[in-house]
C-alpha cells in the first residue's frame, strides 16, 4: 500500500488525479476501522492532514464555508450558535477521542446511511463542494448520496468543504441507539425551522439506503405551523408530521433494529423535535 502525503491542496488534487484509486484519509475514524477489520485494502492512502485550509471555516456573506477537515469537537466548540443542529449531532459521535479526530468531510466521504452529520446537513439545505484538477462543483447534499456508502464523488474528486447558511431559527437532532453513547444510530432525525422563509427542513438517517429528507412532511408542516401568531402547536399537526416523516423512510430489518421499530422511532423523534424547535422559536 502506497502512502501519499501532499503538503498543499493543489498537490492533493494532482495526486488524486494521478491515483484515483487512492483513498483520502484525515481523521481516519472510518478508514482505519475498515483497514483493521480487513474490509478494505486500497492500493494507496492519500493523507490530507497537512493541508491547513481543510481545517478552517469562515463566513462569507450569508454562507458559512466549513472545511472538510474541521473536526466534530471544533464544530461543538466553535459553531454551536451558527449550526446548532450539526453541533447537536456532533455531540453524539463516538467518544471524545473520535470527536477530536473525526470530520464532517470524512463522514460525507464514507456516505454511510447512518452518518450522524448527514441529517442536520439535509435539514439545513447544505451544499457539498467537490474539487479536482478539472475544477470545482457544488452539489446539494440531498443529491450527494446515491446508495449505501456511495456518492456522486468522481474518482478524481475530493471533498473540499460544506457550504451552509447559519441557522435562521431553531434546529434539533435526535438519535436512537442500542445504548446512550458511542453507538451507531438505529435511526436518527434532524429538523430545522426557517422562519425567515416559513419553511421546515428535515433529515432522516439510518432508515433508508441513503440519508434523505422527508419532503412531504416539510411542506405539510410549513403550511400548518402558526407562523403569524407563534401560537400553540395543534396536536393533530404534530401527529401527522410524525406520520409523514415515518412514511418517507425505507428501513430494513438488521441486527440493530427492525424496519417497524425504525419507522416508529422516526415518528416519535419527528414529533418531539418539532415540539422542541417550536417551543424554542416561541421563546
């Protein structure tokens, strides 16, 4: 196995173009597990840890650009106000050691349906910045995933950053696991209220071949919430929202949970997160 160690982003893109079979590694929290368990033996690893710009974030106008190498720990410490849903999800990732090493770019690169960062990025309407020697392109995150651990990434492309607007309203994240910590999600759900445009964003994790939005639930809630009065939520609206979120999933039975349990859990998490977020919005 070859080990490629670029010092600059331009070098990394050049190496990836020359060695499209090279697997990028930053925190290594996913890649090293696969190597240790002999699930994967790539011809080369492309180490991105020396590339400083991947570990930065900045706000340009109304868009926050989050470098692919920013760790979960830094998201929690530095971006809790701007990206509260993503910060909530980051707190559920592994152990402190994993949160210090793991990155959102790595989570996207693995494209796991159970990735914790994916639901809040979906709910926030994020875009993924992909780069190669051919140039840069932006992909809406709900178009990024194509199947279990598959994405639109071309063989010569690397994930450069995630672009997302800072939260205009409350965001929530909820996760069900077989225990309370250091666990892969049985199912997860993220919700974002966008009062500036009277919209609702959602993200479903670990309950379909790919992370996905619940588009019908979003439209229903956006049309039923009392935006003008900020009055109490109608229990029937909350219940129906949960039903629509559950209906948007396509879960399976596996060792972590049944399809029926995942649908039930999603309905409960949807009702709870909508209630919590609306309460936060109303103050």
